[in-house]
C-alpha cells in the first residue's frame, strides 16, 4: 500500500484551497457595470478578465482586418489601423487595405514606417477598388463613395478565407482577437457576423422607415462585420447583389447596408448576430445607455457613424478618436494613450455618452494591465 508523506499533502491542500476560494469569489453571472461607481466597476473588471480568457484564439491563427478607402478618408482609416496594431492580440495580424490608386502610396509609406516602429508586429497588403461592369456607376456612387465595394470583397480578396471588415470611422478599444473569436462561435451556415442596427424599437430606423425587407426586428449594421469569404463564395453572394439593386434601387437609403439587410431577410440562417459592444455607436448612449454588453464588458469596437469622430456632436467619441490620433506607435500606451483618453473623456462628462467614460477605457486598462 502506498502511504503519502505529510509533505506530499501540502500541494493538494493548497490547490484545494485555491479552487474553493475561486468558487467563493467568482460569481456565476457578471455584475452590470454601474458607471460612476468605482466599487461596482472593480467587481466587473474581475469578471471580465475571466471572460476574456475563456475565448483565446487558436495559436498561430491569423487575424485579418480589411478596410475600403476612397476620397478623403485616408487619415481616418490610418487611425483605425493604428488602433488595430495597438490592440493586436497573440495571433498574427494582417491589414488589408482596398483603396483608390491615388492614395495607395500614402498607405504603403505609413504602414511600412509603422512596421519598423513596432518590430514587424503585423503584415499588410494593398488592393485596388474593383466594381463589376454591370451597373458600374450605380455601385460606385451608392450611399458614400465606394462604400459598396465591401459587397464585392469575396471576389476582390479571392485569396483570403475570412476577414474582419471595418468602416474607416471605427476604432478598436479592445483586443482584436476578442472580435475574431466569434468565427469559432458561428455555425456552418453562418457566413457573416453583424450587430443589430438598433437596440430599441422606439428609435429603430428600419422598423419605422424602411420600404424594403430587412433582417429581424431592427435590421443589421454593417460597419464591423466578420465575413467568411469562403462561405460567401460558396453561397454565390456576388450574383445575389444585382437583382436586389434592380428591385429596390429607389428605396435604398443606406445603400449597400440595405442590400445586406434584404439578402439576410431571405436567408436569416446565414447571419450570426453578435452583441452591440462590437459595433458601438452614439445611438447606444446619446439618449440613454441601451447596450448592455458594453456596460458589462466594455466597448470592443467604437463606430463614429454620423461623423461623430470629426464633429462636435458627440464629444466623447471625438475625444477617443483624438486620443488615438495623437498617439505615436511605439510610445508608452498607458501614458500616451490611456491617460490621454481618460483625461479627454473627463471633459465630456456633461454629455450622456461622456458619463459612460469607464466603458470606453475598461478594456484598455485590462490590456495594458493597469488594474
Ligand atoms: C456602489 O455600488 C455598490 C454595489 O452595487 C453599492 O453598495 C454602493 O452603495 C454604491 N455606491 C455609490 C456611491 O453609489
Ligand atoms: C470629406 O469631404 C467631404 C466633402 O467635401 C466632407 O463633407 C467630409 O467631412 C470630409 N471627410 C473627412 C474625413 O475629412
Ligand atoms: C522583435 O521580434 C523578434 C522576432 O519576433 C524578437 O526576437 C525580438 O526580441 C523583438 N525585438 C523587440 C525589441 O521586441
Ligand atoms: C470559413 O468557412 C470555411 C468553409 O466552411 C471553413 O473551412 C473556415 O474554417 C471558415 N473560416 C473561419 C475563420 O472560421
Ligand atoms: C445556424 O444557426 C442558425 C440560427 O440559429 C440556424 O437557423 C441554422 O439552422 C443553424 N445552422 C446549422 C447548420 O446548424
Ligand atoms: C477628472 O476631472 C476631475 C475634476 O476636474 C478631477 O478631480 C479628476 O481627477 C479627473 N479624473 C481624471 C481621470 O483625469
């Protein structure tokens, strides 16, 4: 019979105590982040740290972030790309820029500099805008200049399996792996992930104004979209587009986003809806806070739709954009990004969105380990 010496029992006792302590101190359900109340905030940080660890991307998996850029959106797009580099995770990061010819050189020069500054922490590729010959002018001018190029990415980026597509007016405020992990939560019919256009029926746009079919109760926002390009090609996505354009062209207020909504209205099994914190817009805070996932886990991707990064309409959104815009890659992110953002946000607490300041810096604090 094997007899344990008392000294061998020590690790068991310690291990058992740790497990017991964890069971006592980690609540099952996260506690909503009560903004402006730091004791509640700290509790939720503990919970969130745990939830982030539940979903690590697979080792050596690549995160591919794609953006389409035309006209005067170059500097805005570069600020978004900078945020992706700052918030890169343990996976390799590839930046894909689809841009008009005359601005490609500026991307190439800036991204080459940033690669040097960050010790080759990412790779990049630059492609030209391509539209089909059929309806060329209409596609090019739909909604914003060349915005509808995103519809054709399954063919333009024929060499890629999957991308995280983002609008130029977005910013990462959390680990990019945290967005990408949702690919592993999609089932085999789902070819894209998006957030609802609104959270609240009373202020929703599609349910009140749309003259065309749309997805679900409130429609989808396409500003931050996981796209499994392989599945989109298998679905023959591109050939579905022209018939929708022809049928609804006079009703398409939001251009290509409306086309996406029409297609997913008829194929609801092919879209995966993720929480609003992955595409957080001023609609989520301007009247009242209505994005629960952001209150609990902090904003993951901020979307400055309706020009909130460039105008004075939403000072909190502008503050975050300015903080990222001023930040120099390679410098200390705690001192020159987090602290700048916190102090700029601190001047916006007279607005509804500004009052929620902790949800915008929450994941930065976790990532830079200042908690
Ligand atoms: C902060 O939240 C905690 C827990 O929800 C509560 O007990 C405390 O009274 C709150 N403090 C303030 C100042 O609101
Ligand atoms: C780009 O130009 C348009 C039209 O001149 C202007 O309304 C818009 O604010 C500009 N956008 C940026 C990001 O500078
Ligand atoms: C740069 O990357 C290389 C290879 O990944 C690594 O060996 C080196 O330590 C890194 N240098 C710095 C300053 O991080
Ligand atoms: C995309 O779909 C293809 C085909 O179903 C699959 O093999 C691939 O793993 C998917 N990509 C991601 C990132 O989930
Ligand atoms: C994937 O999920 C959607 C939505 O829940 C569902 O309609 C569809 O049948 C599922 N597909 C598979 C293959 O399980
Ligand atoms: C925010 O401003 C208040 C008053 O102006 C100040 O007491 C506080 O320290 C500031 N907080 C941060 C994080 O800058």
